[in-house]
């Protein structure tokens, strides 16, 4: 499990799964408002209460693999069956 992700990775992962912000909110327990704020950030969004980890965990449970590092070609890929 990844511990950190950039805002771009979160957006890309959500798009890859065809999830709305509301869907990600429901899957992660993180508010829609917080997700919007995180996705608009440049780089790694500052996180309190473990919200970033909750988003990452929900997206990974949905089939996303976070690759690279925030400063070195961050990306996502959909895990194969």
C-alpha cells in the first residue's frame, strides 16, 4: 500500500476508475469538500486525520496501483485481474 500520493495521482486514479468525487467520498469516508481541496493542490496535499491514506486505500481497493514517487514520475495504473 502506498503511503503518499500527489493530487494528480488521486485525480488520475479516480478518472481511471470512472469514479465521481461523491463515489470516492463514499468509498473512503473522506468528505467531498476535502477531496475537491486535495485534487486542486499542486503536489502532495497536506493531510490531517489520515485522509490522504483513506483516499489511497479506497483507490487501491478499487484496483489502482500507485507508481513512481511524488518527485520522480508519479503515476497510476489499473491492476490486472
